[in-house]
C-alpha cells in the first residue's frame, strides 16, 4: 500500500482504492427493508465514515467484514454538510498478508524507535553491577526477537501508552525518572532499580497482541505478563553461571510486586525500597501519560475530559500557564 | 536424644535431662528484684511449664535462650496443685547439630510418610497423558531432593495442616477428592486436574521453613510459593523436548490461579474448569481440616471453638451423630 | 399450538402462523418518518428477526406488543443475504391462556424430568437418619405443589442453569458430588449434608418467576430464597413431633450460610463442616455449569468466551484432549 | 444474697462474705514459686481487686474458679495506697442455683421495667391497623415468655445498650423517634413502621445469653437474631386467619433488611420507605447511646473517649453548652 | 417566551413556535443516505419527539444544535399512532440571553420559594445560641447572593431532590426532622444541630451548575461542596469577633463529617452526637425522597421501580394502605 | 536540665538525678502483696528500665505518675546480668514548666533546622510565578509563628518521619524529588507543583501535638490537617488582591486530593497532573523513609523487619551492595 494516499490528505471528490482497517462495521436495515453496510475506516492518519448501499457489491464472505479486519475498498470521497465521508462501490475482506506493513494503520510513538533503542543500550551500558548488566544484555541485546518485540509493543491494551512503541517509550520514561530518584534517595541501589524498571513490563510483548488490533494473547490471559517475564528472567539467569541467588530474588521481587497491591495482580507487596520505587514510578508514568493526553486532546475544547474509566475520574484540562523566567 | 523420655510419660519426682524446644522463654523480675527464667518446653508429645530461679545457672549466652531455640536442660518434675511443672537446675542453648532428628519435637502427620509416598507414586502412574506423567515424574520422582522436601513440609505456617508431612497429606486429600469430582463432572480432563493438584502447593517446600519452627524463607517472603513452583514447572518442562505449549499454559494457569482471587495472591482468576475445580477443592480441604481439628480438640469441651482468625469465625463443635444403617 | 412448526424447521418461502415469544420488540422510525415494528421472535428451537412494515396491521393494543409478551403472528419466511427472517402481515398480542403449554417456548434441562424426580426419590430413600428423611419427604413428596415447582424452576435468573428444570438438575448434581465428598471426608454426616443440599435452593421456586420470562417475584425481591425456604423448613419441622432442636438448628444453619459470605446474602458464615461443604459444592457446580456451557457454545469458535459478568472473567474455551487409556 | 452489702458501700476494715461475680480470675506465680489467686469481683454496684495468697484455701474444684463464674468468698476489705481491695480467706465456686436473683450482679436499664412495659402496651394499643395490632399482641402480650424475655434482654453483647432491659429500652427509643419521623414524612405508614420497630430485634431474646455474662446462644451463633424473629413472625402470622400476604411480606422485609447492608448480615437491602426508616433509626439510636455514654463516663475526664472498636473512632466528649432560652 | 404555550397543552394540528430545551439531539442517516435531525424537546411541562427531515433548514451553526442547548423551533404538532410529535420546518440555536427566564424549562420544587425562605428565617430566629444565630444570619440573611442561590439550587445532580429549590426543600426537611430528634434525644444541643443542618450542603450552590442543565462547576469538581462551605463558614466566623473556637470546630466538624464515611468524601468520621445525627438525617431524607418519588411515579404502574443506580436496588412501589383511625 | 547527663553516657554505679520522660509506668503487685513501680525512662539518647520498690517514696500525686509524664527521679545505675537499669530512691511528677527545653527528650531530624529553613527559603525564592511566590512567602516567611511550627513539627504521629523537624525534612525531600520530576515531565507547571508540595502537609503543625508526646490536637481530630491548611491558604489568598481564582482552585485541589483516595481522607481524587504528582511523591517519600529506617535499625540484625502495621508488611532489610564504579 505504499502508494495509497493517507485518509487525512483526501479531498472531496477524490477517488480512492486501497486497504483500510475497519474500526466499525455493521449491517443495517433501511426503511425499505434493504440492507446496507456502514463502516468506519481508518489508517494511521485518521478515519472516515463510509457507506456501501448495495451489499451485493461485497466480494467474498460477507461475514468476514467485521471490526478489526482489513478491507480493500474502492469508492469516492463525498461531502455532506461539510463533513467528508466515503461512498463505496466495492468492498472485500483483505488477508493480513496482502496488506504488508501494518504500521501505517496504527498509532505509533512520537519518538523514533532507533532513538529509543539507542537510549536503551546506553542505559544498559551504564549499569555498574556486572551481574545485572549481563542479565539485561542477555534479554535486550542478545535475544534479538525480544529486542524487536520490545521496540514494537504498546504498553497496554487500553490504559496508557496505547500505541506501537509505547512499551519502550513508557519503560524509558520510567527509567529516566528512576535515575533522578536514585540521585535523590542515595541509599537506593540504582542498578537494581534499573533492572526492575527495564524488566517490569517486558512480558507485555507476549501478553498483548498488537499485530492488528490491541488485545490479549492466550498466554496473556492465562498467565499475565508478570508470570511471563518472571519465566524469562529465570531462564536468562540460568544461563549466567554463578549469578547470585539473593540478587535473583531481589530482581524477581521487584517484578512480581510492581503492581503494588494484590488486588491489582501482584502476588506479593513491595518489600524493598527498590521495589517500592519501581511500583510508584511505573504507576505515576502511566497515569500522567493519560492526563497529559487528555489535556492535549485537540478534539475536545472543554475544561474537563470525558470520564476516564480506568482512572475513575474526569481530568481537568485547563493548565495554569508557566511564567517565563525572564519576566520574574 | 533417642533415649530421652517423652514429656507426656514423666511422673512427679522424676529427674530429667535432655533437649527440649523452648516454645516460650522470658526473663522476669521477682518482687525482690531478682531475675528468673520462665519457660514453656516441648517435644512432640506435649509441653510443660519450667522455672529456673537463679539465672546464673544458665551456661553460655543468656540471650540465646529464646523462643524457638533448642535448650539442654537438667531438673526435676514437681507437682503443684495437681499440675506438673519442671524445676530446673541447669539450662543452656543447644545448637541444631547437637539435637539430631528434629522430628521428635514437632507435630507430624497421622499418616506414615512411606504410605503417602506410595499413594503419590500410584497417582502419578495412573496419569494417562504421557506429557503430564513425564512432568510429574521429573519433579516428584527424579528430583529426589524435592521428593524428600515434599514429604516433610507442612502445608502452611498457621492456617491448616500445620505439621510435618502436612503438605503431602493435604495434597493427596485434594487429589482423592479431585478424582471423585472427575468421576462426576465427566467433561473435566482428569490428568490435567491431577497435574494442577499435585503442583499447586509444591513451592511451599521452599516458601516455608520448617526445620525448627514454622516460618517463611526469604524466597517465600519475596516471591511466594506460586512464583517458586511456576519456575520449577517451567524448568522441568524445558527439559522435556516437544512438551506442548498449550498444555504448559493450562498447567501453569491452574497453579497461578489456584488461590481463586487476586486479593489472595493469585495474579489471574481461574478461567478453565480444571483451574476452577482445583481452587475450590484446595480451599475446601484446608478449611475442613481446620474445622475437623476444632471439633476433635480434646482440650476443649464447649460447643464452640475459640475464634479462628484465618476463618474469621468460631466453629460449632457439636456433631449431629450418624445413624447406624442397620437401625434404619 | 401443538401443530405449529418449530422455527428451526422453517425454510425460505414457508408461510407461518402461530404463537411466538417476543424476545425483542421495538417501534422504529424509517427515513420517511413512517413507523415500523422490528421483532425478535422465539420458540424453544431458536429465534428469527421479523418485520412488520405497516404498524396499522397490528390488531388490538399496540403498547401490549412488548418484550416478553406472546404474540400471534402471520407472515412468511424470506431470505436475505443468506439469513432467514420473517416478513409479517399481521401481529397481535396473545394472552397466556391462549398459548397453552409454555414449555415449548423456553430452554429446558437436557435431563428428562421423570428421571430426575426418580433420582430425587432414591436420594431421599437413602437417608438413614429418620428425622431428616421425614423432613425431606414432607417437603418433596407429600407437598405435591412444591414437588412440581421444584421440577420446573430454573436455578437462577441469569447466572447458571437458566432453563426449566435447572433447579432440580443443579440440586441433583450437587447431591451426587456431595455423596462423593462424604465418601472421602468420613467425618461428615452424609444425611445432614444431603438435607442441606436438597433444601439449599428450594426457595427459588418462589423467589423466581419462570412462567413466561425468568425474573423475581415480589416475595423473591423482598425476602430472598433463603428466607423463603427457612420458613418452609420451620413449618415442616413443626409438623414432625419431637424433631430434635439441635438438628433443626444445624439444617437451618446450612441453608442460611450456603452463600458463604455475608456480602453474598448469607446472614451467617458456615460454621460446621457440613455447611462449609454445601457452600463450596453449590458454588462450584454453578460456576462449572457456566464454564462448560461456554466451552460448548457452538455459536462461538474462538479460544475465549465473551466476558461473563457474574464471573467477572472470560472463559478459556480450548480443552486439552483426554488421552485414550489404551494408548498409554 | 438479699442481706449481703453492695460492694460500693464497703469501708476499709469491713468483713465480707457472700456471692460475687468473678470478672477476672487468674492463678499467678510469685517470686518464690508459690501460686496465688488474683480476682476482680463485682456486683451491680461496682468491682474490687481481691487476692487469695494461699490457693490451698480454695474449696472444691480449683479449675471452676474462672471468669464469669459466681464465687462465694469470705475476707476483709483492706486499703492500699488509698485504694480498697479485698484480702480473702476462703473462696469457692458457687452454682447458679445458690445465687438466686442474678439481677443484682449486672448493669440494668435506668428505666424501670414496668414503666417500659406500659409504654410498650400503649404503643401496641395505638396501632390502627387491626392485622398489625393483632400480630403485635400475639407476640408481646399473649406470649408471656417472650414478653418476659423482651423485658430482660440486653440489646447487644458489646456494642450498645449492654445492660439488662437494654433491648426494650432501645426498642422504645427507636419507636418514639419513629413516631416523630412519621409525623414528618406523612407518606409513611406509621403502623407498618411500628411493626418493624417492635419486631426488628426481638430475636435477640434468643440470640443472646444474658443469665450470667452476656454472650451468644447456639441458636444465635448458628442462625442469628434475624432468622429467629423471622420464624416467630411467621408462626404468629400463621395463627391469624386471613392475614394479608402483602402485609406479611412487607413486615418481614423490614425485619430482614434492617441491618441496611448485606455485609452487616441483612440478606436483602431495604426496598420500602418504611424499611429504610427503621434501618436508619435503629442504627442511629444504637450509636447515639454509645456516644452519650462516652460523654457521660465519669471515670474519664479527657476530651476524647478511648478508641471505640465497633465505631472505629474516638468520641469527642466536650459538649457545647445549651443556651438557656431566657437569656436570648 | 411568556406567551408561548406549554408543551403539555398542545393538541394535534397546532402550530408552534418558540424556545425549547433540547434534551436529546442527533443527526441520523436515512436509508437513502440523507441526513435528518431527531430531537427530544422539553419545557417544564413535559417533552415531545421532533423531526427535521431536511437539515438544510437549520439556521446558523449545525454543530451548536446539541443536547442541553436551547433551540428556537417552528413547526406543527402531528399525531402518529396516537402519540403526539412535532414536525419541524425551522430550527436554530438560541443563546441563553434570548430565552430569558429559565425556570419555565426545569422541574421546580412543589413548595413555593417564599414559603421556604420564611421557614428558613423562622428557623434561624429560633436559635437560642447567639453565636450560632449570628453565623447563620451572616450567611443566609446578610449575604443576599448566597440566600438567592440557596433558594434556587437543586440538592444534587442526579441523586435526590433534583429540581430547582431542591436544596432548600431538602435542607428544611432535614431541619424539621432534626427538631423532632432533638425533642427525643434531649442531650443533643439543638442549636448546634441546626447549624450543622443548615450549613451541611450550602456549598452545593457553588458546586453545582443549574442555570441550564444540572452539572458540576469547576470549583465543584476540583474542591467539592464540603471544602467550599467550610471556607464560607470560616470567612463568616472571621467577621464575628470573639466567636468561640470550640464552637467553630464543632460546627466545621459536623459539616466535614456529614457524608459519614471517608469513602463517601468526608475527610473525618462523625465524632460528636450532633455530627452523627446530621449525617443520618441527611442521608435518610435524600433516600426517602428517591423512594417516595419512585412510588408516586405515574408513568410506571408496576410493583417495582426500575433499578436505581445510586441506591443499587429497585424500590417496591406498592404501599400498604393506612387505616382510617375511625375504623379502628 | 542543661547539666544533667544523657542516659546513654551513664555507667554502672553512677548516681543520677534529674528529669526524664516516662515512656512506660505501671504499678505492680509483688508476691507479698506489696506494690512497686516499674518505669521505662527516656531522654533523646535512649531509655532504661527503672524500679521504685517502695511506692511510699513517691512525692505528691501517685496517679500523676503516668506514661508521657515528665518525672524528676533520684537513684543509681545498677547492672543486672550485663544490662543497666536504675534503682530509684525518689520519684515525683514534674510539671512541663520545670523541665524547660523539651527537645532533649525527643528524637530530632538529622538535618539542622537552620539548614532546612535556608533550603525552604531558596525554594520559595526560585518560584517564578509571582502569585504563587507571594502566597508561599505570606505563609512561610511573613507568618513567623507558622514558620517556627513548620520547623518543629513531626510529619506524623506514628507513620513516618516521627521526630521533631520531620515535617520540614519530609517536605523538602518531596520538593527536591518534585523538581527532578518537573525536569523530566516538562509539561508540568513546576511552580504549581512546588506550591502543592510545600502546602500539602502544613496543617500538621496544628493537627499534631508534639510538645511532649506525639498525638492529635482537638482540631486535628475534629477537622484533620487537610481542612486546617485549606483554611490557611484561603485566608492568605484573601489578603493578596487579584489572586487568580483558577490558580486558587488548582492549589487547593492539590492539597485536598493529596491523599490520593477518598478512603484515605481526601475528599476529591487528583484530577490534574500536578495533583497526581504531589500525591505520588508524598506517599513514596513517607514509605521510603520507613523502609530505609527499617533497613538501618541497628537494634535488629535479621533479614526482616518486624511487621509494620501501617504498611501491612515486613521490610526486607538486606541490601544488595552497590558496585564501586571504578571496578566496572
């Protein structure tokens, strides 16, 4: 689809053909009892309503035209009361393999992946403790599959950093804050903290599915990301002869306890300062991302965001402006 | 200590010397300002109050005379208002190595360990599924250290089956009930259920310390038994080439979810019938053991047990008698 | 309606007239501003969408055409994009009395009611304790109205065993498991357990309404099934001279405590082994039924069931296959 | 014990012999290893510490000398640093039958029982609804055993109105407030409210034991007062031919729901205005009694009461003084 | 809009033009792909469905036609299957300033505002304590803006007394009940109670917005009414020289604690009898209003109200009839 | 008491006379029935057990000798089995005014108060926003009473930073972390954050009493520190003409919401990024202080701290050692 235009670039009257992701798809019955298809189609640039008035123009299996499916469509852009929509002539289900590079259909991190990977590598290199550094290298450098997945996965299905690269972006943000915290609380073992930060969510690469829509894998639903990453850490440690047992326990403890409360899925409470810190900074970073996004949402101009279910509150969107230092 | 008499067998006037476990130990001050030592000493047969009126008769480190320590004592049994107690002449701390076989100091399962191990082996042999059987053999037969620990550990620190061999006794009881349940609910996969039953608490062999008093190990406090046994299962599976991934997920899921609720330390809820069954039968078996023990406690003759904190209730001790079938 | 065809047997083009249950009924406005009626009509074999394009063809009270009402309809089966639907010519509300035997409109237990009643009778006959047996006979044999209702009621409005005969099927399933449990935990009083099992939900015959749709009666909403059946047990006991008071207390205790937690509507916690067992087996049976149903649902082919609100989880539908014993 | 002096009237040097209730009783070991008995003895007027230095002076079973037992004691009042205590020469366990009228050993309501019963009768007589009036008469007038128990029972074991006559005093207080509330909320059915008020705690006469110390009966622990009184109401209704079923449901509903929340032991929530009112006024009256008692406790002169576990708070004891109307 | 007819008075065929409040407003697409506008329009007398089939007939900004907006409409009343609706020819957004007096669009208290204000003044005048009376006068008499707002605000956004004047009506109802309670519990300081009652919700005048639809202000969302009124009381107290500090604390304590539980937004629990009383009577009054409204709802004829989310229950609507005293 | 030696400096045989704080004080009865006084006496350097064998040697009111009282004592240091204790000859209650400077009796911050005040001033001076800076200056610089109290108060009664100067030390630690967080999350308004940090606990100066022992004031118990500081902020804002209303709301919002959850006493949830940050950093700082203190407690040498009730867990005391950078 490399030569297909982005939805955001389309003008009224333009013809369009290509692949789009169906965010919504529903068969509806008109007043005359005839069935039509109403779609919401998207690429990474945005989305449009689209209508196919004669469902006989669907090629192949009608039932495959569903939310989360890729569709090949052909039609034209029309304008209705100032809003663009698409009137379709042809629709068919498109297999993943036809579509090629999915990244053009999904939201992605604002930070380029290579930059983030370089920051990850620098962070690992900065670890003084040789055991911890070797463990991190084994997982994030030597294991190229995991490295690739870590760079692509979102941080969550719906809560925060819900975009490709979100897991890495979130992890690096927590890591940067953790370094600042270690500068302040000098009794913290910074290397142990960073081990916990880098590993705390790495299991999400296998807990979540993010190839087409964002969801949970079978392993994610049955085990959860904490059990997944615990296993990976144990395997990696097993390949490092002489790895200290107390260190293994303390790293696993941070990972197991990082949700902070049993009812949030951590089987143990944080019982070391490093575990406590990782829990707080992880939680804070995720919630701040939600709040900043709510404040910056351009589709909304009110003082208050809509009710956010995961946070169980609305966000106040008005920001008290910073004072320019020179004005002081 | 093989030739030392059991506490329960002592009569008034008998001399005693040997090792006993200090369940309580406190230095107290008499009205004259002199310090004395008040002890509660036990072996597996029972316990006695004991007094050392002159603390200068303590050999070695006074501060080592603490609850949970073994002591070597010398004294005589006296009777006071019809109750036996011990008047001591000498007390000293005893290192574990002197004491030898600890099992004479602790409550033990009413079932002989060899019988229980035979039942375990028969259960494993009855598993039809070759993958599951190999996994169970690897852990409970091939790994002789784990097998030995599994036969010795208690099932909990204070909740239920708090005696040596209690873990195995509890596990086999759940397994027997599970077989009965599989006979009733025919859609259950019996082999998968038994895998879950046998593995659900095996991590307690490393979560709990039970060499002297019953407590938690560092690994137990930092990781919990669920994370410990999950690791062991993963390692054992890793050594069985071709072990099916979906089976691994389903077994781990039973283990991870067997506490039934997140706030009880399971990071996931039971999502398969087998996981649900193991959770219910495990929970039921532990609580029934508490109730039956309360009803049979000979030191108590009232209708109600004392308040049981873990169950948050008192137990009704009066049993409605069974009718002899022939009377019908 | 004895000669009316089942919905599942209808073919395109067939004419239909007869009674059907309206599961959904809504007046909608077409683009032209004309009102039409959209229905989902069902009998025990399935359901179909149906449309009446001219609402003036409704006979009698338009407002009586509502969900949960029986309707008499006349129309023809049409096919639209491969799906059958019904185009109606006439619709009218039908009083219950016209419809006759409701059982053709509702899901029913897969087990024949006479078989289940025979099993119930055998179970009661197996009770050795004469007091308990007389109590159960009084309620389930002598009281023919209760016996009939017990054979017809569903086990719940929406949670589990939601079909006619479900209450009896659920009760017998718990009873069979309870017998197995009593074979294992020999200290249990089996007759007392069976009294608890058979009586624990009998109040649902008056708590639920299940003549047309499944709901709650006034007594069900105001008192709940536990208070209802407690009353019935007290009345029955009152007619058995010399019934032992402690036995009455223990039976009522099982019934009152069988929800296991105060927040689930039990005014007391289970404080006897028998009460604990009934609570666990009842809860387990209901949840397993939900899980097995989810796994067997043919309308769904994914690995996961939809989110189940009462269980607060999705169910994993993939079953690890049993190994044929001979393959071992 | 009619001629035995009250504890509060004793002076230093006085001899004493008679029955007293042991609130505390403990055997202790002195510095010399001799055992002595330390008691706290009470009658309704107060309590004193007492010591028996030679336990051989105990007549009969030493182990029967326990908290909550009546004891017959002989000794003399001594003064120690300005506080009175009792030095005993003889102590023996006393059977209930010896002691006679228990009421001299327990706190009692400040209101005379005959006055309270007259108020109860007037309240019942004021009920206009003939069905409700007959029901109340059946329980509180015709059933003379229940009437007597209702006049003697405390309202709770430890929460509020913990004194003989407390149940009736509390009930009448709620009833008086309920009449005031019905005067304000005119849509309330006052007779229905009063039925709920008078019956809401009547089961406490059988839930609590209050012959010697305040505790729970077996029936109380196994069923709870709500189930007990529900049974009694059903029995009484059963003897009134033609009693309206809807009225029975509404009265039982008030009783069943009066704890207001499931986790407080009500199997249903209040769903009628009358049930809601009874719940609130009952709860308010009990908590106010606790607060007023805390404020008036003469043994305490601080601004704050001790922490009250049932209320989970301390009570502020300082009262803002009322202004005399004439000063205005 | 003084000469515009009320919706309830309109007959079929009548022409209408004037201002109405849009409770619902949605653009929909017809089967032909043409867009139409579907509205639900209301004034204080009721509401009607309305349709504008050609959206080009909208004057001005289409996007301003939203729920909660006032609209100027022109059209005619039609009848469809016995129900009235409106077919519109013209629609435009109307600014608040055009509409004038909003009160004709909203539900209002059944009690006339002047009557309620007179009752408020009498209540304040009845306060004997000069400090309390001066405080109440400062806020409710001297501060005429607050007095006006207090007479206009609803008591809540959606819970109870959701109509103009509802805050005052609710407050006076609680005050009347409080006087009755002080007559019964004589140890209560009635003036302190009334201070708490009158002030407990006064911050809702600034927490809620009720000029057009009922919602929360920014201050309401950020601070809540308790913090708002606490500030006002402090300011008013600050202007009364010599106001006793202990009285200030006790009044503020009632206000701060009146939600009764921390999880309901009170930062402290009620720790004085007066605070406890105000909490209970406030809560009771709000819930009773909901229940009485449910029972009197003429649009509903069933025994049960719809599920009420704030109360988490359905309300039983059937009232047991009062007996006429003379019939006794 | 300037010339009185510190307890930690005393040797066996030393005579002592002076003021000490009674941490424990109990009258006990010896085996002979004679009463003696057992004390635990402290100054800021530590504590000692002390005994007065003849209570007639108490001067003045015996009942004034209570925990939390200052006592004047005279006696000598004795050694008993290697532990120092004090044998007293004279004891009397000492009024506060005699004792003079209390600070020698309490734990104090390890940071000198002048250093901390200088850091506070620098922080305020660094605020760019003129409104915020003026508000902070009004409270912390102009109000010298508040400034003095802010430098003396502990941060809590028992949770964390329980020492004189603890409130300021905690506040500055949060402020330093907040600056680091603002450097990372650039969208945060740093001045608004610092306003929230400096003000979030300032009410503790009036909520807590810390003159002798650490407890709550009446205002603290009745209103809580959040309501206290909210009032002070409102007063200070009221004296700054033109202070922006939105800024006032946002600052108060941070203060009101900083406990993060309603059940922890915040009447609103954090709804701005700044409020969220202050909540997290405040909570983190308090809990880390507890954990670091547990790890550094020299009186304890085990791997695990005692159970910490406020954190509901034990703390792992073993620290994984940092690697010296040069070793890398």
